[in-house]
C-alpha cells in the first residue's frame, strides 16, 4: 500500500519526516513520498532537506520513503523550470498542485503542470478531456484524493480518466496525524469515487511498477 502525497513541517504539515514515516509504517503502508509545497522561495531548501532525510532513512526499515515536492500555486510558466530543478537535484516524486475547486489556483495550471516533468497531477478539479489526454500521453498519474474539499471532484476525475484511459492514483495529501487513514479507507475512497475493486487493483499494480522504477529496480 502506498501514499505518494503527504506534507511535513518542511511546509504546512505538522510532523517531522521521521514521524510521518513511522506513523505510515504503523498504519500498514509500504511506501510513501514526502511532497512538501514548493515555489521559488523554498525549493532549494526543501529539496536539500528531504534528500538529506531520505538518504539517511535506513533501507531495512519497514517503509520506503521517496523524496518529493508539490509545486504549488506557481505562475504556470514556472512549472517547467522548477520541475526540471527538482528532478536534477534528485527528487523522485514531483507533484503539480492542480486546479482544485476550493482554492484560487491560476487557470491553466493543470495544462502547464502536465507539460512539465511531473509524476502526479494532484486534485485536478474539473479537468478537461484535452488535459486528461495529455496526462495519458505523458504517463502522468491523475490523483483521486481524500483531502477535504479537494475530493469533491473525484467522481469527475475518475469518470473521465477511465473513459479516456489515463492513469489514476489514490493518495491522501495528509498534513496532520488525523489525516493518515488506513489503506482500506483509502480503497473505500476510491470505491466511493466510482472505481470498481478491479480498477483499484489495476491502479495499485501500475503504482507498484512506478515505485519499482523509482527504486531503480
Ligand atoms: Zn495540493
Ligand atoms: Zn498536498
């Protein structure tokens, strides 16, 4: 079981990366990505900090921790250079903070993020079919999220991604200990969003392949 989207106190989460890892392992997860919010003001600091953390996280622990970032509220033209920077530094999981219905994310963000070197477009709101096709073409995961408010568009994302054949991922975008839900609750979220158990199994197979690639296996 995986959750490739969570926040630590390197941005607006409340837990240290170590505590996130320990709590997710205790909840039954095998791999997480710590993906703090980044823009030009902090990307150098948080990429350095999370890479330092993941380099020291023991390989024999029960959980794999990938270094990540979530490029958030950027002027759209900044997705490309900042994704490139994060990748070059060694960040494995790059998320674009998509056009959720509950925040004033700049119009055009979904498109700009999908054109950049990202792995996951988070909470993409009422994403257009053209953008879903671009995600499919570029192999970028579209996120089904448990985050309050952001999750309102899950049925739209699921319906259109299934119709057009784009890859989905189930994540929970945690900021606080209370946000860490069990693997089964994350599956239930997918079912409520309109996925069948068979489709959820396929999502986990695809994410599993992606994780092996990120581990260099
Ligand atoms: Zn976000
Ligand atoms: Zn987030």
